[in-house]
C-alpha cells in the first residue's frame, strides 16, 4: 500500500504500528533507567538492556539520527557485545559515595607532615593560652571549687581572651597559615568570611593523646553567663583529634594507672581534676568530652590498664541524666573489667560539687565506702519504666526481658548470681530469667569482646585493684495478686 492511500483501515494500522514502536522504545528506556539506578545503588557496572527485536529491514529513527553523515545505511543494534561502550562505563554514585565493593580510599596519615603541623600549631596555641592574664572570674571559680591545681602541670590550664581574633593573629605572626588554623579547629570563619577564634573568654584545658602531645582543647565558660552559651566547648574533629576516642585525663594519669590507680569515669574535665586532686594517685578521673562514653574510649583505657584485673568506678552526676550516663557506661565496660561500681554521690551533685561542699574527705568517701554495684544501678534504671506493671506476672516477665540484655553483657561466670538476684527481686522462676538472658546473649556476642586475659590473671594470681563491696539488698518486690 502506498503512503498516499487514504484507506481508513490502512491509516489505523499505520498508527497502531507507530504506537507499538513507541511503546517498545519507552519500555527500553525504562529498563535502562532501572539498570542505571541499580548500578548506582550497588556499585556494579550497568548491564546493557537488549534492544527489542525489529523486523528485518526495518530501521529505527534513532539509528538514522546517530549514523555518520557519510554512511547511507546501518545495521540494527543487537546486544551489548556488539556495543561494549554502552556497558563498560562504570557509574559514579552521587555525593561522592564509594561504590559497593570498591576498595577504600587510603585515609590521610596521622603521622605525616600534616599531622606534625597540626601538633605544632596546638603547642603554640597552648603557650599562648598559658601566657594570658587570667580574669577574676576564672581564678575565683577554680579557687572556690578547690581546683587551683588545674593551672599547673600536668593539667596546664590557660585562658582564651575575650577578643575575636587574638589567637588567630598571634598564630599568624608565628608563621601558621589560615589553612592550618582552620584544619586544627583553632579558628573558624565568621559570616563575613574572616577568621575568628574558636575559643573566647574561656578557661582552656589541653586535650592530649597517649604520648602527651596536645591535639585539641576544651573550654569552660564563665558561670552565670548567657544560658544559650554552652558550658563546655570542644575542639572540632581534626586530623589529630577524635572526641569519640579521646579521654581527658588519660595521658595525665597514665603513670598512676600503670601503678594500680583505679579509673574513675566522670562527665566533665573539672570532675576529672577534682578526683585526682583529692585522691593522690589512688584514683584517676577520666572524662569523655562532648560525647558519651564509647567503646573506642574503653579501648584507649584498655591500652593503659589491664581491664580484666581492674575495677572501674563510674562517678556520673546523681540525677536522671547521670543515671542514664551510668547505664551507658555499664553497657560499654561490662564483661571487660573485673568490677563496675557506681560512686555514691549526693543527689544532684557531681564530683566537683561534692569537693566544694563536702571537701576532699567527702569526695574520697563517695568513691570508696559509698559505692554500689553498677549493675544494680542499671537494673533499677530499666525497671523504672515497668513500675506500674510489676504487680502482674506478665508485667514482671516483660520487665525481666527488658533487663536481660544487661545481664547478658556480663562475663559468663557472673551471670548466674545476677539471674538469681533478678528472679528473686521480680518473684519469678530463675528459669524464666535465664531463658530471657539466653535469648539476649547471641545478640550481644559480637559486641562484647572475650575475656582473653582470664587465664593469665589466674596464673599470675593477681587480684582486682579495688574489690566491689557486697551487693546491697534489693528493694522488696511486689508479689502478684
């Protein structure tokens, strides 16, 4: 039939054929889009989608459009084998994400020239802070809290002046360029684009890595200031500083810890100084800065202390937030140390508050004779949410399941007594609690490291530095009605 035919049936047939070709093309495009998206998500090369089979001699408009000007004919495309260029180009994921399965790019070295420059500029910054005249509020605050030792080594506190650019200008005069100041987190850009000091009008304490090198700072603001101002301000992350793996006080107390001092986990650097100030070398205060306790923090402590033969004391504030922090600490250290204790701080007070109100003797007593097992604190905290359901058996069973993961994190040799104590407290059969713990153990087995030093500790006949006191009597439980 000629193209000029005006037969309605022929025209309808031609329109249907054109529509069919369009649908095939749309289907092919959809498949290609799907393949490309899958490749971007998985990181694998895009797989070519075979083109629809066309009748012999029929030519696609797209083939004519891409054919070279000198060519008069072109065979239809068939498979990816005939056109490898369409299938071999890797897809780069958006936002700079690494394709799945691709090798990791090497991380910047923390020991190369960049690291040495960051360490150098931090040394100069500490010297600058130490040379500044201290305002009255700073000296009065530390004196009133009994923490004047913070100005002296090993703490070496200084003062960041209230001006906008004093440190920045000083470091520039020492030859440090803006790139280093920004990378170290000592300066930052204002809204106008100019560099300003990160720390202003604060008592500044250096943060050190294990070898004593300064890698950052934490600053304490003046009391009674703007409530929107953060009480503590930390250095931002840099090539040498990671707050999730840095414990304030670990480098300063390293010698005491290796000699048998008891690690005390606190919430702030002033608390860490307070612990060390009143206990000599018997206890060493350790504080995460700007974050809660992490497994990396515990790993860092474990490189200095044999945790398997040591008892760790947690001296967080005696309030709701402090109790939550204590539970988090238990989850991080349970199963890794010989004992875990909670310091007996008065309600609403932290170690530096206790030192100010009760003196050195009061703080020493809170760390020694007023302690209780940290597991009991964690169990109390978790049972609080079930208080209105403990009168029913089903509520007590659910409460036991909620507490079971805490017991599962203990060493296997310690779980039996904890199961018995919880069963008695909730008036449940021990088998019920034991089953709940057995379910929780596999979920935590990959997170809790094995006690690799148990046999060595037995062979050496060593004992924990500080033995936990006998467990306190559990509060009376409520029997079902």
